[in-house]
C-alpha cells in the first residue's frame, strides 16, 4: 500500500545534524574525529617540513652509534665507546634504582610519620605536623638543590681524612663527594650458597605465615604459645643474635655519621645492640609462630655461614691518595636525590597513612576491644586490613609520582634516563624528536605498568557489595 | 514486700552528696600534661626525646637566624667579618644581606627597574580579580588594599624621617590601590558582587597588557621576566586555565560518545604518564618543529601552554572523582526536569561535583604552583633558576641556607595559604549543607 508515503518519511534537513538526537552524537563525533586528524596531519606535516628544511631525518640509527660520553654512576658495564642505546639503558637502570631506593625509604618515613601524627603525644604529633607541612608546601626541586648544596659544602672533603690529624674514617664515610659504604665481596662459591640459603629462609618464613593463616582459617585455632623450653631458648638465642647484628649495623652507621672514633663508640654501640637483641628475643619468645619465623630466618644462614668459614667478607672504603677506593661509592647526586625524594614523598605518604587509619571508624576498635583482642592484635587484624584498602591505591600513585619526580635528577647531574637519553645524547646527536619520544615512551611504560598493577589490586580488594 | 528498706539493704544514702571537683591530676595544666605528654612510659620517653631535640635545635637556630644575623652587607665575606666582630671568633650567623641585595632580582628577575610598578599593579588587580571568586563579599579587598596603603604610608613616614624622597608613596601602585579601596567600599556590596566578575574575566588581558606592554606602555620582552614574577605568571595562568579545561576533559571522559571519550582518556593518561620535565623539553626544543616553518613563538608562552595542559590532565582526574561520587539520581533528576545536557551540568551536576572535589582541586593548584620551579631546568630564571647565578657571584659564593630558605619560605607561605583557604571553603560549604 502506498498511503501518504511522503508523510511517513520526514525529509532529512541539514540542521537535524545538530538538533536531532538521532544524528547529533554521530555528527559531533565525526566532526571531532576530523578536527583531531586534521590537527595531527598539520603537526606531522609541519614536522616533516621543518626537519627537511634543517636537513634532518627521522631515524633511530643514532642509537647504535658510539655515545662518546662517560657516565659516572652505573649499574652495568659501560664505557664511552658503547652505543647510545646502552647509555640509555644505563640511565633507565639508574632511574629504576633511585625509584626503588626512594620508594622504600619514603614508605618507612611516611608510615612512621603518619602513625606518629596520630599519636596521643601532643609534642610528637606537632613535630610530625611541622615535617609534613614543611615538605608538602615547598617545591621538591628546592629540596633537592638544598640537600645537594649541603652535602657538597658542609661535609668534609676526602682530603680532610688524610694524615695523622685527619678525621678518622669509619666503615661508612660521609664526604662531600658522596657516601662510601662497605661492599660485600661475593667472589666465591660459598658466598652464593649463603645467599641462596638466606633467600630460601625468607621463602620459608613466607610459607610458614601462609600455612598458619590457612591453619587458623580451617581449625579456628592459632598456633599455641610456646611451651617447650628448648624452643623458647633457641628462638630467644636466634632473636638475640639477629637483633644484635641489626643493632650493630644500625648503630655503627650512627657512629660513623658523627665521625666518632671506634673505641669511643664501641661500648655504647654494643649496649644498644644488646638491648635490640633482647627486644627481638622477647618478641620471638611470645608465640610459636614468631619464634619459628625468627629461627628459620636466622639459624640456617648463620650455620651455613659459619660452616663454610665466613665466605662473605666486606670491602671497606680506604683512603688512597686524594680519594677513597673500595666499597660502594654513592655519589653526592644520588644521595641528594635519594634524601630529598624520600623526605618529600614521605610527607605525602604520612598524610595518606593518617587518612587511612582515620577512615576506619572508632567503632571497629571498640568492637575489637569488646571481643577481648589486645591492642596490637586489634591493629593487625582489625584496623590495618581495613585501612590498607584506603591506603594502598594513593600510596602506589605516590610511588608513580616519585618515579616521575626522579627525572629532576638532571638538576644535580645524576645520570638517569632524563640525563642520558633526554640530556647528553639529545644534545650530542641533535635528535630532539627521537630522544624525547623514546623518553616519553619509557615513562609511559612505567606509569601504565604500575597503574595496571594498581587496578588489579583495586579489583581484588574491592568491597563485595550485596 | 517493700524490699529496699533499711533492714534488708546494708547501706542506703540518705543525703545527696555534694559534687566533688575532679582530681587535680586530670584537670588544668597538670591534667593536660598527663593526658598529652606523659600518658605512658613510651609516651614519656618520646616526649623527653622530642624536648631534647627541640632544645638541641631551636636556640642555635634562633641565634643563627635572628640574634647573630646580618641584614646589610655587600658580600658574604663582609657578613662573616661583621658577625666575628660583633659576636666573637667562630660565631655563626645568617647573612640575610643576600636577600636584601638581590631582593629585586628574586622578585622581578631582569624586568626593567623603572617599570616595576607594572607587575606591582598587576598583582594588586589580581587580588581584586580573585576576591569575588574566593569570598562572598568584597570586604576582604578593602582590607587588603588598606593594608597595602598603610604599609606604603609607613614607608613614606620612614622615608621622610630619614630624609629620603617619598617617591614610593606617589606611584601608580598607590593610586590603583586607593581606587580599588574606594570602589570596594562604595560598590562592594553583596548585591553588586557579580559585577566584579567582569574584572576577573578581563584580568588576563589587563595582566598581559601591563606585563608585556604594547599599546600605550613600552613593550617588555618575556626574556626579561624572572623571579617570583615568572612564578606568578606561570602559576596564575596554569591555575586559571587548567580548571575549565580540566572540567571539559572530565566531562569528555564521562561522555557517552566513544570518540570523544577515547580522545580524552588518551590525552589524560598520556599527560599523567610522563614527567612534567619531558613536557617542558617538548616546549623548549620540540614545539618549534611542530609549528609552521618560521613561526617565532615566545618560550614563556610555550611553557605556559605545556604547564596548563599538564595541570588540566590532573584536574580532569580530580573532577572525574567528584563526578563519580555524585549519586546517579542527580543526573537522572536533571534529565527529568527536561534540562539540556549543558544546563543539567551547569545547574545541577557540576556545582555539587566541584564542591566534593575542592580538596583535590586545591592540591592540584598547589602542585602546579610548586612545579613552576621546574622551568629553571630549561634555563628560565625563576627564583630557583636564580640560585646558580647568585651563588656563582664571587660576593655570594658559598651561601646556601639564607637564599634557599627565603625562596622556600615564600613558596611555603603561598602553598600553605592555599591549603588553609581550601579548608576554610570546605567548612563554609559544609555549613551551607546543614541549613
């Protein structure tokens, strides 16, 4: 039937493109697409025009040519005859190194400061507030430059350690050229065995924890407190030994910090280390789980170490001529960057931790006390699991920020990816476009990897709502 | 059985006991000390350690920064001599003279000295342009201008007393401040507040005209911009343009149009995935390649564009959080009322979403303001970029804390002020929620 066909199909008018719901969205999208593509075409066209005017081409071949410059801080072998690509890899590894060091230190600082900001102790809370506000409100670049200047100008030069009346150098030497720390020598087979045993112990502790959690979930029972005198004894001994070694490392560092000579610091350091040993031993003796963990962590490694005749020794920095040789040399730029990044990001993490703990309502704590849980179990079993859900996502984005901020290394001459690929290689080869594109691609890869890990975590810990 | 009489109950109080005061150990100063400083052994140790730390640090700091400091000297060596003479051998004091001597450079960079009034006037008008946005009435403008004029008058009195010319008082800054003071008092009522927004919207043009010059004023090339003037130019531009662009990007990311959505997501994730410094490299070396051959394009303008784009991407994510936190009913309500998309966004969704995201927005502003220091790396002379030239001067070679500390303090005051304002705003908006 052909009944009023003209009326059934309203004719298409051009203004329906932006007035009619049916066509509008498509129309807008097509316009946007065209605008974007035209814009891109214009930019690319300009770039081609400009490059050809300058007699340049777009070619990554320069990556395989010799770099012709030295990099003083490196994790892998590199000489100035190596390629630009290898220089870039050295830089990328340096970025990852400073990022990892910074993340660890910033987390430690941030968690401590965040918890202390919530302390009932007024003066401690205020001190932490000053730290957090001070670092959050001043640009990171100023902190990096300030710490670099302080390291360079207020620490003694290696020369000051020379001669009879020079400063006595400890195991860790702080100079204006950077810090020298003892390096472990791992040149024999026994050393690797010790390392493998230590790694296995760590895995063992991890498995034990998992097993005890599963055991508790299945039977509803915790591992019993320790009853066997022998076990308590071994756990305490192991704890004391571990704590003592940890204490020696820690207080040895403090001692060298103030350039106190060895005999003056010996007894205080011993005393402090012994105290630390007692504290760890006490903790180890509280339950079977903590005791077992300490035993597994300390005993096999120490046994293997002793049986193999101490295969790992330390190489200490020694003054030769005008500089220190031996040990690990952490350059002034690395130190400045590390301290500044950790303190700065630590202040942000402190606020995240504080907000996370405050986000758990007080009723949770009260309910947990009412159930008869002691304060530390309340913290571990009730508050932390809930607070972590709030803390972890912004924490990871802070790690991401720290990684991106480490590109400020270029201000103090630390050779990270920005310093090699975006700095010297760029200036020497004149390949601005290629270098910056590669640099952006590197940072994008890191960022997208970390954010996908974060998304995975978020979906895992998401509250399941009914 | 009556139960509770004197024979079956061992003890019954027959009189009301008078109210007893709380034990002295829980009230007053002592109670506060017990509660907040010595509530347990650990706390007491922490308190003592903190006090020891402060005692170790503070007296020395004040001695250095205040009591043994020098304000007038022409070099670091002279500073040290003055301190040694006044406070004995080995005394250490701050040499604030470097700030005194380089103050103009730190504030204005290499801006011509006879034209300093132009950035000053631009700053005063900036205050006037911001106040209708930040506050409910124009009264704070009157206060601010009053403080500025009073300060200038004090300087003038000081100048008269010391016999110096009082030129400082008869400057364009004074006239503009006085005019704004009168305007704020006469036409500053709440009813007329929205008209002041005209000033806000025309401010970019006013500032551009004042700073760069052009029609009536001598033009100043932006290579002469520096110091906190440069920080303010980049910071204020970035802050004022990143908010609207960020809102558009956030709406685009939420949009139902896939092409728009993908474009916005790509842009946001790309910008957020790379450090600002690489974008500044793009501004300094790459942007010339992407523009038509022969385009001369001011470096500061290129930096402004990049910084604004960078902040916009972060802003978009903050606002997206606010949009997502809004209950779906609000969107549906806007549709039900028959509002168009833009009406619904403007009247219903955005006012609420922006209110939720105030802390994040202000944090982005603070981050942007701090990030302006990165331009020092591409050889612009913002205060951080001036560190090296000043320290390379043989007069001031070796100065650290005074210079860095001063610049850090100015940044601290600005950023801390912003975060305090955001808390004030949150309280104000929460109060309007309660009704």
